[in-house]
């Protein structure tokens, strides 16, 4: 695994870091635990920029069976995503989603393969206009210093899509 870059605060100045689970660096097309790459971008109302790619050697084969080292792989992936506000995946299992949420990262399921640029464009558009309540909550939490809000309630975690 390639270590993440330094100082990746999740939301600063209206910009946020997002991670996209991908096998090909072009499409959000991977299950969280099966992703060989997490493409990291910084997105704001004025655009987005590539930050880095985090690569993983140990991944699941996405067959629904959990190996003995699955918990260690999830822990390593979540740790590598420190400072990320939104995580876009094709799928994520319940235990992995719980770990992600505990780490103050909001997972978003993309039901069908979708080009990374399309996902980034939608996030940018939401940040430009009137972001939905769940996104405003993330932005307030991560940008408000001492006035941070608690992370999303369980009902907010229900399958949301952009």
C-alpha cells in the first residue's frame, strides 16, 4: 500500500477531500474491500483537483466471502483514508461501513459503474449551490472547529446517492 500524503484535512475553505474506489482510475467501479485504488481528489465549488492515489495490494475478490485477514484490510484502508470527507464505492459491507462512519467519513454507494469525472462534477455542483442537509452537516462539522456536529445519525447512513 502507498501511504497517504501529509495533512489531508477533510473540509477546509469550502473544499473537501473525496475518495473514489476504482480498479482503473477512470471509473467508480469497485467494492470498498476489493478496490485496488482509492483516487483522492479535492473538490470545491470552483472545481476539483487530483491529490493522490492510494494503492492496495491485499484486496478481497468481491465474492462475499470474508477471509481471516479481512478485518486487518478494512482497518488499513480506513486508516489510509484519514482526512477524507466522502467515500464513493460501488458497494460496502455493513462492518466496513460502520468503521468508515466511525472515522467520520461518509460512504456513498454508486449503484452502477460511473466515470470519476461525473461523480466529481456532481459533488462540485452541490457545493456551488445549496448542498443537501447531510452534506451541509459534514461541511459544518469539519469546518467549524469547536462547534463540530456529531457525525450522521443512523438514518442518515441509509443508502444515499447523489
